[in-house]
């Protein structure tokens, strides 16, 4: 089944936040074994957490990095109520569970950059603009290489462009 947006496919929805981290002209991705694709860090928004708190927490938990949101232009000038940086986009993704059931993620997409030096474990890889543009397959294992999905490619290129780190 090719997942696509449909209000009728899923009645259960979860809020998630994803962070495209840009550093030195590269975007950070990892192989997600459940989804079987290269993805940036992200995860579920917890109870009493806003999407920005969620993306900052998820990035820290998954990568160990402290990051800042770079798409932080606020829509209006106001002291109150408090505003949080808006996401670059919000995507609704169909998620197919192991038992075949479907739920959806309402995913707040943010662009980020590290606040200090970057040290990561080997599960994470920095992907260059050329690799993204040329759809270069990335190494999953000795026998498997897979290019990032189209939405990840498009958002990665937009993140690089917004930060001014395109080649």
C-alpha cells in the first residue's frame, strides 16, 4: 500500500515534531528501521508539551545535540499571548503498524542548527547537498543502500537553502 493522506484511512492521530538539522552544508539523517527510510530526528509531542519543546527534546534524546530553531520569524509582533516559532510546514503522514492498522502523524517540521560543536554516534550521517540532489543511495548495511525519500530530500534542500548553506 502506498500511504497517502486520507481522512477516512485513520481515525487515530498523533502529534509529532521533526527537526532537519543543518551544519556545514549538510543535513543529519539516520536509518529508521521501522519506517525503512532515512529520516531526520523527531518523535511524538508529549502531554503538556508544545511542538517546539518536542522537537528540541527529541533531537537531544536521539542525537545528543542541543539545537536552535532557525525558522523563527514570528507571524505578528505581540508581547502576549506568547508565540512559539512556527513550523516550516505541517505534514500528515499515514503510519502502517506491524498489525496492518493505520494511524496518522500530524508532523510539525522545523529547521534547526547545532548550538555548539557536533559529536554524534555512527547511527547518524551527515548528507551533503550533492548527495541529496543526485539521489545518492546511502549505506544502510553492507548489502543495502537506499536514497532518502522524496519528502526528506525536498525538505533537506529547503533547510540548506534557508540556512544559506547550499553549495
